[in-house]
C-alpha cells in the first residue's frame, strides 16, 4: 500500500469507497462515502488528507495540507548553526 510512503495522500488520490472522517475542528464525523468526505473538504475550502491508511476503514481528516506540510518540514529539518 502507498501508506508506507512519507508523502501524504490527499483529495482525489485517496483510493477508498468509505472513510472514517475527522472534521477540521477535530470532531468525529463518522464513516462516510469518499464522495461525501471530498465534498465536505471542498465546502470547507480545505484538503482531505489520509491520516491512517492501515485502519479499517481508512481515516481521513479535513485540513489545510499545505500548512500541515510546511510545519512538518519545519520540524524535521536539521538546525544549521
């Protein structure tokens, strides 16, 4: 599965029929179709990000993926003195 890669799987690249959806505020929406999850992310003007690819069903969260990726990169880069 592609989940072993460190690169995030987002939006239309998520290959699932149903996902457990976590809203942008962290609340549990529940198990919904992938179309419903994508629609909710689009309405919020955010991305749908696969956060638990090995779970059954897979877990996705609505978030600003660009902002998340930048803060993750900032945390993993070594500090140059």
